[in-house]
C-alpha cells in the first residue's frame, strides 16, 4: 500500500471518518488536501501532523452546497499539490427529522451536500484521472441507503443516490484505470451522526451484533483497501457490525 506521488482529496476531513482516512492515506505516502466546512482548527492540526510525517498537505475550506465554491476548491488544490489522483467523498450533513418536518430547504441542502457535491467533484477530477490512466474514487454512503436509517428520508435518499452514482461511474471509468467504490457505515462513534442521547445510543448499540459502536479507523481501513486494490470496482461494503447482512 504505497501511494507516494499520489494526491488525495478527502472532504469532511476535520473529524471522524475523514480524519482517520486522511491520516491513513498520509501514512501510506499520499499528499493530502483536507476539505472542511467549519472546523478550521482541527483541519489545520491534521495538516500539520501530515507534514511532520513527511507528506505535503493543504487545507481547503468550502461550502459543498455551493457548486462554485466546490470547483474553486479543486482549482486551489491543483495549484498547490497537483492533479487529484484519489477522491474520498466523505463530507455529509443530516439533521434528524420526521417526514412531516422536512422542509424543501432542508431536503435540498442534504441532497446538495451529500450527493450533488460527490457528482460534481467526480465530474471534475476524473478528466485528469482518465488521461493519466489511474484514479481512485470512494464515496462514503450509509447503511441508511439500504434500511432507511434513523436520520430521515432526506438523508437516506441522499446516501442511496451515492450508491447509484457509484455504479454508473464505475462502469464508465473502469476501462481507463479508474476504480469507483462505496462504503456504507452505520453507528460509528465520533462522527456527529449519532443521537447524542446516552440512553438512545445504548439502545442502538444493542442492535449491533458485535456489541459496540464502530470506530472511524475501521471505516478508514476499508477505504484504504479500495484505494489499494485495482481489481475491485463497483462495490459497496457495509461497515456496520453486522446490522444489515447482505
């Protein structure tokens, strides 16, 4: 697993799964662009840690709901690090709401950040990947794409859309040396997607066959395996402790 000379963009890199994935990519030799929305301090601390490991790293702030900011973000990365070889589309939002409480604005925000941003980033970076004959894309979906989950239909729909996007991209890009896969985590600690209520979290934990919450590092290892393996594409791996066997 040697990614020296490769440039990776991880969105939502300031915490949780993004932080763990960026760290592992840097340990494997990649240079890192760390996308974040609000937590500049955490993103800068991670970038400095990666530089101390001997890899290049930049932080790039951007509102992924704004397509103009999103594409400017890619331009900034290419100016500092070069062309993007690895895209980990991890950033996501999801306010827990019942069906009747979901406004059109909430629906559009969730779809735009979770799904549209992944499409636009992939559309932008795969041009160079095809030309170079090498690229890796991993989309971070959710078990909610298969079960509906606990956040709400807006979140489940956005995460299910990522699975469809992955399949379409994988089929068209495979002949060009570009693989596209997805991970679908559930009930991962330190991601901001859990209820925050201790009693409810304990109840959710009882639903997990392995008997505990997942760790961001465990999701990161799956992402790294997709990046490392050139013969796996078009696949979704659930990282959920056995909640939804399929």
